[in-house]
C-alpha cells in the first residue's frame, strides 16, 4: 500500500517528490513509478475521498463546490471591474484535485493554440506532441447512437484521434434531449454548423461533449485512473493531509538544488530530506506560485513585504493569471424533456438514485451535454490590433511586458482565424442557479452559460503573509480590459439570439436571467448584468508560465524553474495563455509529458 506516515518517511530514500496529488500530479507519479528502480512520494494536503456519491455520480456535479474538505474555498480579492465583488475560486482538495470537482468535460484545444505555445519559445510543446499525450492518457468509450441520432447530436468521433488504452475513461452523455437538438438546429439556422468531431484540433461549431465518465457511469479521475490501479507498487508512496509549506535548497557555486520539502500535518512541521532526483510542483495555478514565493522564489518586492529573503529573483511567479470568465442566461421552457430541476424534489431524486443503479435517469450523465464554440466572426469581434492597447500592456518588469506583448500578438493572430474559438455557449439541462434564486417548483428551465475564452485581462496570485497556511491573494482582474467586457456582452447576445431562433424559440416561454427588463435596455443593460454576475468556470492558468526567462517565464520547456537544477512545475500554471477548451485534457497531457521529460533526462544521465 502506498499510503504512508510521516515517521515511515525517515527510513525511505526518496527519488522524486511530487507536491500535489491532483490531476497532473498523480499522472506524473504513476508514470515515474513504472520504473521499479526509483521511489516516488506524493504529498497531498487533502484527504483520500473514497466512495463519495457527490464525486462519483455524474449528475451530482457541482455539489462539492464550497464543501469543506473537498474544495479549498478560495475567494478572489474584490474585483474592481466587476462591481467590487469577491468571487469564489473553487479548487479541488484531496487526491485527484480538481478532477474530482470539475464538471467532467474532456475537450481539446485548437491545433493553432498548441502550435502557438511552441512559437512562444517552448520547443516540443506543439499540437502533435500534445495530441500524443492526450491520447496516451485516455480511453474513448464509443457512442451507442443510431446513424440518425449521431447526425442530430453531432457525434461521430474518429478512432484515430482518440486513445484506446489510457487510464482516463471518456464517454458521451446518455441523456440527449430535444432541447439539445433544438439548440443545434437554431445554431445552424444562424450559420453555425454542427461539428461531429471536435477533437481534431478544429474545435468550433456545435458539439456534444465528451465527459470523464466510465462504463459504470461513474466519474473517471486521476485517482481512479492513475492511483488506485497502482496501489500495490512498493516504490510509490502517498502522504495525505500534509500541507507543503516550503522547498528547501542546497546551493553550491550558484547552482540551486532542491533537497527537501517542508510540510505541516496535523499542526506539526516536518521535512522530507535528501531527495535524490527531482521535486515536482503540481499544486495548481493558485498554490504552485504560493509555494514558490514561500520558498524565496519570486519578485523581491513581493517577498520583502513579508520578510522572506529572495533566494531566486523571478518576477514572473504569480503573474499572468487568466481564467475563462462567463455569465449565465436562463429561460423557462415548455418541453417534454426531463430537466434537472425535478431533482429539487427529494422524492424525485430518490427515484433517480434507484434508476442510476440501472444506468438510467438523470444521474448517469453530466447536467451539461451540448456546447457551441464561437469564432470571432460568429461573435462579431473586431480583429484589430490588441497589442497596441496601451492600457493593457502593463507589467511590473520589462521582461514581463515583453512576454505579454508576445502573447497579445498570438491572441491577435488567433482572433483572425476562422478555425479558432473565442466564445463558448454551454447548454445546461435546467436552471443554472449557482448565483441566482432557486427555480420555481414545477417549472422547467434551460440555461446557456456564456464564456469568454481568450481574455486580454491579466491577474495575479501572491502571498499575503509569511504564514504558509494563509491563503494567497487571488486577483483574476476580471474585465479589466474593456474589450473583455464588450466581447462577453456580444457572446451573451448570441445566446439571446439563439433563444429567439426556431426551432428553439418555440420551446422558450420566458426570459429569467437576464430578465426581460435588462434585455430591453440593450447593450448597456447587458454590460451591467455581466459586471454584476460574471464568474469563472474554474480554469486558471499562467502563474508559473513556461516562457523564456527574458519574456518573464518561470519554467523552461523542460519544466525546470529558472535558477534551479531539479525543481520542476507540472500543472496548468505553466500555460502562458488561456486555451479555447475546458483544460482537464491538457492537465493530464502535461502530467504525461512531464514524466517523459524527466525519465528521458534520467536515461541521459546514466
């Protein structure tokens, strides 16, 4: 059994320590421990959650958000451009990380985005490479639709684009509603086509999404896929409920080597010492930069405020935060479809729990099933120069400014592409009531969550104290750039247009969110609604950016933190810009690629 105690670590010689047993961290741990000659330790702050219905049952997505022990319950700082609201920033807590908390989507980015990642100075990080690792991580469970249903719901995956032997299981929804099809038909009516294979690197149009659900109708995640099948490995150890607070270095002739990891478990501080090979940070976009700063790696101005001596001057740490930002639209509908609104009745929910045992009813699938990915042309976005927006191109150092300008040039190129998504409409089979009052009993609803995929605004994550258990200050800086606000409003307008387009319009009874009164105010009303109600969809990236040092990077293309010889980052914080997809698939791919990079270097050293 890999689960260990603090005292047992004193007798184990550790080769690799992975900080964070989340989505990417468990992938890297599993792959590294395939070599029986190395010893791998995973240190996770949360628990090992076993047989939790709110994790396993797909129809229960969202129930663990803000739940103690399952979510870190981070909050943003007040958002200046979003009516000074403090906005929740959910992150999965426990083995599996956000793969046990997310909304199950297994999407892929565009080919152009992945090639742009390489163009920013990251050789080997391109579409072909990342496609290989996404395939390596997954197994596609083929759909069981008739030919006519496959056309209707845009489901026609090409086998050669998907994995067949990977640990993560992905499948299509078992609930495909009439409203789902009407949503697609309305899109085609206004010129947005169906896309029956969205995993090809061209991820635009209307699509039925793949979800991380296995053949038993249970959530597939990094625990079920990568950890649990390998529990018998004698060289893999997992320490849970241990909060990492600091990386310890040994410095010789200006070379900084990570040799220890400090952590707190049940109020007692301990250290794993004499690490033989690498320390791999996989703590996510909020806590990876926090741990770096607590270890003395970051901007001296930030560290100095809290009495932390700068060990490595690396001002990119905690900068460049981006997340998908969106807002709900909700309508009351007239339909014979089952909607999740009925689950608010305990009697009905109990009935569906019984049906779930037969893989029937509302619970074997996610509450979301259909998506439309919109191009700049679909949204009506201008493709004029964004890099010239002087208000946005601001950064603490010349290197960070230079790197940001390069990112904006990439974003401008993506905006001009007819094969690149910039907005998302997420169909929710019911009332998307996270921020709004509960739906009225007995009524049925449909929601479209409207998402901006490539924000120009950049935020930060930084420590607020030398106490390592104090949460960092998370400032996504939503809507700081007016282009972001205007773009999101235009995405909302596309959703409203679809509600008014046949055949979907025939099912819509009334607008609930935004209200008809807000809609009647036009763009001004929608702008205020967006500022009051926008929130993330939980895909933060960028805070330990993989970029050249001269562009404000934190890690190089081998995931090494600049200034160190063996401290790496292997999570989505390395992505220098946001992607046009829900990023679960990329998190798995990063974990896979990180393991190959590390194992490849060890072979060269032998």
